[in-house]
């Protein structure tokens, strides 16, 4: 059985925002619908009411969703996460209790991880949004998704973060905590339903893979090894295409960038354990919504949709369930 999950940073999505970042809700909804996502994780959704505008526009007969804003140690990091899922394909994981009733797992802002201060680690500036989903087709498995948006800021703007951590170093430190301190605490957890679980970090990392050709030098390794006391996890970070758009030229008379030169950085990714996904077919890509929904007008996309494009992960686990 194949599942399609996605991730999309909607850039200050509040819907009733100022004219510079006013959104075209119809286009955003059409992207979600056309790409046939089973689940899509959203970042930079600034309010639950803004999130509800998307969900209601999609139609709650078919779609469901949830929104949550994490506590943050920086005022500039205050924003919300969201999930939207196709009810024909997924539901939130649930467990049958001894009395025969069902308890549904409600997504949470995840804080249950340990940090190693001897390694210079500190609490994540913006904790991720953790959700568990089970397929509606009866497949005996669940997807565990860790929706994340690594903070893009200088350390001096954040309380309780050492000044020695510069912008890029701080982002790499956050990625290290996500992969080495947090991932295993979710991936290895056994719940009462005891289903095989496939765990994925997804979202806006504000970090690039080297092979992407990004303009920023904020690079991370494609594969990192994590020792968790049981076996060594080999965590693969994937999706190498550029996903963010450059700022428009300051000179209004400047020639527009074309659809090739408008791309800037490779910030949006998926991360998962290669051993746990062994034998599972994975396909990842970006969706070029600039071309598909804005006629290759990158400035229009930045203004009405986002300065990011969505990314897609197709997971085929039919031989594992």
C-alpha cells in the first residue's frame, strides 16, 4: 500500500494579513487537493482560525485536521503547526481499552526528550508537533510524524541560548537534538496497539543538503549515525531540490528572474531511519507550485502562496505489512 505525505511552510499564514503577504486561499487549497496528499504537515500557520479557513475550504466531509502552537523561548519563534489528512485514507491512531472503548491519540507539541548540556545542547527553541496516524485500509501499521520548523535567527535574539552559537551553528545544533535526542524517543516507543511504526521528521529545517546547489552554506550531512543503546540508527535526510524563493528585485524596473533563477535554498526535508524503512520504497520530490499555480511568476507565488513550495514523500510499504 502506498501513502503520500507532504510538508509545506505557508510563510506567516494568517489569511487576514497585510497586503504584502495576503494569501490566495483557493490556490493553497487546490495544491493540497490536486497533489492527493494522505497527510500534509504545515508550518508557519499563525492562528487556529487561519488554519480553519483552509480546512473549511477543503471541506470537512472529506478532510480533517488539527493545529497547535508550541511554547517558545523566543517571541520571534511564536507560530503554529498543523496537520491536514484525507479521512478516506487516514485517521488518528487509536487504542481499544479494556472496557471496549477507544482512546484516540491527539497530536501534541513534543517535549519528552533529553538533552546533553555537556555537548552544548539546549532545549529546542520551537518544539515539534508530533502525530500518529493509522491507514483506513486496514493495514497493520502506523505513521509517526514529527512536524518541525528549525528556528532561523541569530542566537543573540533568543533567551537561554549561548551567544557563542551563531545563526548556522544554532540551526545545526537544533537538527542534532531532533535526530540524536528526540527521534529515538518517538520511533522506539511501544504503544498498547503494538503496530509496526514508521517514523519521519518532516518540515522546514532551514538547512541544506550539499548536493542541492543552494546559495546558503548552511549544510548538514545526508546520513548521520545515532547510537541509542539498541542498535545504530542511520538517519537519512532526503529531498535535495531547492524549495525556497529569492526575494524579488528591489528595483521595480529590474528584469524578473525566470523560473530557473528564482530558487534559493534547499530547506525542506524528510528524515527517517534507513534500517526501519529497509525494503520500503521511498520517493521524494518538491512540487513546483510556482509553475503550476502562478504561471512561473515567483513574485506572485511569494505574495499569494508562500516563499516555499511543498515537498512530497511517497511511501510504499505493501511488502512490509
